[in-house]
């Protein structure tokens, strides 16, 4: 019986070492949406497409996020790295390997939009589902711009 | 057991605090801050500097020993942010050590310059998302 118990314990320790890396991975999927849609999205000043857009980002970095849309004010925010609770699994189960591996892979972090005094920046809403981060940005109309017409594609 | 707990705690603290590379800066001639809309050119070793530029200062990125966020693209992004803060619109890599047996990080020596011309016309490094 003792041997079985020891084997289970050993297997758990091996399996649960690098908890966060195994459970979350070193990258995180981020989906960016906007109201209205079709805003141009720039991450670290690199254009990645128009909303809604998805990007798989490394967890151990911080990113600048900028949305631009004609007639609307440019929206700037940051994706910050926060603590990933799966990392505690290493401490709880004594996974010394995980304590070292998770910071190296970046899995000890998770990405979140920047907080101002504990709440998301005005215009940002977000939620996380199965580790995937969904961000929605509400863009404000640029008071300096006025729509004077629209070009229509000829058929 | 107490020692083990202390060790785990120490490693956790190191893990939390030491993931960023060590940045040392020597800003000899800071200029007015640049906005996000103003372009900053990233020049790698092989890219040439234009004429009539003003040196703003130097940056040095080193491995803190526990750095993980130290890819070339990440360091260049951080250098660009430092450049904007100090009014420089050219980031020029003057020395580059690639990851090797001793360090998993890029180690860079960078010079920051202010250029009055159009920086987007310069041949430059195109930043990528890792």
C-alpha cells in the first residue's frame, strides 16, 4: 500500500512540476474587439489587423496596444503581465522544477489590460475564458472630426 | 523543512522580481519627450546613421542573471520607449551579443540620437512580435 501511495505521490510531483507551463503554456491567446468594429490594431506599433482580431502573445512580455479608427479618438492602453495562480501549484506540490521552469517559459504570468487604481482603463472591458483573454474597447468619437461624405465603390 | 520553505520562498521572490533585463542608461543630452505618433527608427549594426544628428545618450541592456524577457525584438521595443521618453528618434545598435552558452539573452549597447529629417526614409530594422 505504501508503495502505491509513494508512486502516486511521485507521479503527482512529476506531473505537477512546471504547473503553469503545463496548464497555461508560455503563450496566451488574446482577442481584441472594438465598438465600432474594424479599428486598426497595433501591438508594439506593429499593425496586426482590424478588429475583431486575435493574436497569440508571449506571457513574459508587456505590450502596448493602440486602436485607430477614422473619426474616433486613438485609444492607447497596455497589456501587462500579472501573476498566474497556477504557479502556486508548484509550491503546493513541492515542484521545485516548476518553480524554476515557469518563470523561464513565462507561464507564471498572464496578460491583462492595464489597471488604473485597481479597475480597467475607461473604455476597456475584458474577461478570460479557458485562459483566452477577450478585450473589448469602446472608442470615443473624435470631436475634432466631422463626417462630410462617404465614397461608394462603383459596380 | 524550514530551510526548504525558505529556499522555495527565495526562488519565488527571485522569479517574481528578476525577469526583466538590466538596463543602464547614460543620457547626456535629453530632448523634449516624443509622442507615440512620432516615428522612431531602429537601426541595427549594419544600418547606417544619417548625417546631422545630435547624440542624446547611451543605453546598455545586460542579463540580470534571471532575465527571460530579453529577445532582440523585446529589447528594441524597450529601447524605443526609452528613446521617446528622452526625445530621441533614432535607436542605433552599436554592439550586439547574441544568446550563447553563458546567457540566454541578447545583450546590446545602444546609442540614441535626435534627427530632424524624416526617420521613416532610413533603412531600418523592422520590429516583429515574438
